[in-house]
C-alpha cells in the first residue's frame, strides 16, 4: 500500500495559505501540522471559515478527497461547509468524493459497506422517528399491559433508550439518574426496551442511534475492518466538538486510530447540551486524551461590539473549567449593555414591548431583534403583551404558549364551566376522553342541551339521558371528568387562578411521565398568570386575544422575515441579532435552582448565559422582575440572578444598571418552585 500523502507540509506557501481573508489566529489553525489539533473557536470568531480553509488546504497539498472525513451536527452545516470547500478547492480536487456530513450520515455510509460483519443485511432499513415510535408502540402492545396512567408513552420510552445509547450507559442507570418518575414501572420499562431492540435486530432495522452504536461495535469487534477504515481516513475533522456525546467521542477516537490526524473545532464556553447527552469532558479533556496536541484559540469576534464582548468575557471568567480566552471585537463601539429591573413579570413584558416599538419607530426591523429566556413558559406574559400591541412574533422551535394543546384543554374547562352553552369547549373536552369518539360526543352534547339550564353542571353529567351515551370503556374517565366539572361549578363564582388549581390537581393525579411533567409546569405557570385576574371572562378574553392576533397574522400573509423572534437560549445558539433582550434573570429560573446544587451544573448554566449575551451584535438588555405579581398575601421578593451580581462594579463595570422600582405592597422572600425542563 502506498504511503499516505502528508496532510500539510512546511513548504512554499500556497495561495490558500496566503489568503487575505484569514486573520493570524485563523491562519495558524489552518496551517497547523499533522497530529491532533484543537481549535477553540470563540463565539463569532469564524470557525466555519477556519475549518473549511483547513480542508481546502489539505486537498490542495495533495490529500485525496476520499481520504478525508468531515463530521458535522446538521445536514445544513455539512452542505454549507462542502459548498465552501468546493469554492476553495474545486479547481484541483473532486470534493464530491469526500465523505462529509452528520455523524449519522457517515455511519450510515460505512455500515452499508460492512453491515454483514454484524449479521445485518447490507440493505438494512433505517427507521425514522415516526417508524421508531410505531415499533415501540407495537412492543408495548405485545406486553399486554393493563391501563396504567403512570406508564410512559412510546415517545418517552424512545427518549430513554436513545439517551442510554448515546450516553453509553445501561437503560437502568439512565432511568434511575435521569428519569426517576419511571421507577414505579421500571421492570416493564426494561422488558419493553429489550423487546424493542430484539425486534429491530430480527427485522434488520436500525434507528438513528443504532447507526452510531453499530458502527462503534463494528470498529471494536472487527480489527481488520477498523484497520482498513483508519488507513482510508488520513484526516478526520469534527465541527461543534463541544456538543459531541460519549458515543460520538468514542467513534472519533476509533476512526482516527494511531495516525491521530484529527482536527476538532469547538468552544468549551458554549457547551450547553448535557441534558440531551453532550459530554463536556470530550473537549475540556482533549489535551489529556491526545497528549501533545496543538491548541489554537480564535478570539477575534466578528459579530459583537466591544461593549457586548466586555460583558461576555466578565460572565465566563467565573468558570474554572475552561480554556481561558478573552474575545476582542473587530467592530465599532456600541451602547453599553443595560441591566433592567422591573416591578414584576408584567412590567418586564411591558418594558420589552415598549423598547421594541421604539426601535421599530427608529427604523430597525423586527427581524433584527430577539427575546431570549431559559424556558418557553417564561415568555407567557410577553406573548400576551406583544399581541395587545399588534407586534408580530414567532416562537422559535416551539408553539406559542397559549396555543399549546394542553393549555387550550385547560382553558376549555374554564370556558365550559363559565358558559354552559359553549358547545366547542365541551366537545374539545369530551374528545380528549379515551374511548369517546365523534359520534358519542355528538350524542352527549345533544343530551346535555336538552336538560334544564338551571340543573347544576355536575348533576347534568350524571343524568341518565347523558350517561346512556357514555361508552363503557370511557366510564372511569368520564366519571373523573364529571367530578372535576362539578368542582369547578360548585360554590358560586371563583377566580380563574382557583379554577385552574383544580384542573392542575386533577391532571397531576392522573399521569406521570416526562411529557406530563412539562405540561404540569406549563399549567402551573398559567395558574400563576391567571391569579392576577379577578374574573374568568376577562382572563379568557385576554387569552383569546393572542390566538386571534395569530390567526389574523396568518390570514394577512405577514412577511415571514418581519417578525420578532422569541426563543430559548438553547435554540438561539449559532444565531445572532442586532438587539437582544434576555428575560427572567432571577435565581431559581436563570440559573435554574437545581443547577446550583453542583459546580458542574452551575458552570453549564453560566455558559448558557454566555451564549445568550453573545447573540447580540449591538444592543443588549438583561431584564429581571424585582417582585412577583401581587397575591392575597402580598408580593414575593425575587433575587436577581447570581450571573448579574457577579458582574464587576465600579470603574471596571461592564453594564449600566437601573435602580429597582419600589414595590407597591407587602413583600416576603420567594421560594421558587420546581425547575422546568429545558425549553426546546
């Protein structure tokens, strides 16, 4: 076998090496010699440019395209990188022969060649998410489980199995450490998960996670095949390395082999996805796994003003586990970031709305602004305020809070309890009952409509004429529905907060799962929001305003690019806007209370805050409510996020802080409730 072509020579500089578009740091990373290379690419520092130039330089120096493996996290990123490489190196290399794409794409291509060694047919079928869910549902049906509200749905079981695969841990360990709500039904969960794996093997099926797991097994169990692949790939390059999980990290190590010609690009300060399996130690311990590696920091930021970067540097400096670096701006000065205390979440929403209106009046487009927060439920008040002012907005990778199915279901209880003639509300609730179909719903409504309107609603649902149309298999659920509606309409008028408390209690008693926990958190937030309304009609009309505004925008054909973006910080990673607002900066919400229980978790929350502030190009507002909304026992005093109190003061200050408003009622310290799930 011919000796491989060295990746990069120390020879006469090529036109690629002398490219004026690379700064000194980027050029050093692009021209780094053979062996392991770690490029620490700070936010906005041109990591994609650096990685694609390094690939192009390898090709120009004579490395065959098929000898390079480029791994990314999204197909979009892969297409963009390959397009850029084609522009740079297309004149002297057939870039189409390079294996580039997501980890799953690369694994799929390699397994097509070698699946037979694992006992699979080479024409095995790859399951998409829907197919996997259907197969899991079939495995559940085979178990012939009795109806149990606590037993997780197929999607939740898929998430558990997927997490175990990517963490390289037993399902039992993941269940105990990350899904304790499944413990009461653990034996059946394990049995169903085992059956799921058996059925896939029997039918020569692989899901996306299997592609990676089986490739690892292939490389570990078949040394001849591994030797062939490590000889083929003279260079392996990985983008967004800080987001790799343990399985992906292991695969990279196996594919690199003894040659160790590996280039990874990432930013340890933007490692924020541990909740879905990302392994921070992959990047932070890279020098220990690859002794003698070259470390090349990219610190020149092409996105943000010096003022934004001064604040960002101050934020992340508090983390002890990191590759130290200080971002420097390549742009003109801008306004100093502002810390803005507001009276409560209503005042927080009002401040953002007023500022957005002012910016738009000054000529700034809505598409250049974004509002970021820790979880989608923290945008509840803001969504309502924006709708009141006719400001179009999109919730990035999420449904508007009031348009979520479980929120609309909860509101339907209040609608029907308040207005017995609300046919749509009743039919929505009836169709949610297992075993009640469209025909039964119509019969039930007809029977209810014929009863005297003065008959209490709870009694009406128990009337023989109504009970006659309740399907036998729905009897238990209908009884619980009747009990809840009786409670909602008993004892005279009550406020919407009190009514939602009953709805919430009924839901919590019926179902235990990951998805149910998230829905419960949303309903708890809705209840807290409802407590500031004295009567149900005003509450429901305000909620309806948001839906009506959304529908009008759709009918009017609102230009998709002229809307304000609302997003969780996790979903905003990799994006940027001229003006950014970060909401809800109080301890217990950002950072989440559970994250303060370990140094590692708190440091990840700080990295998340760092990601939030580095999304801003020019203007940045950090907003927090000083008190909660008023209740019968007064306002609750909230503590500003430790990430704000950590910022330097005095002559070294990196932001302007407005004085907190005076509260208008008695105050007591607030103990925040359970944390929401990360908002995706």
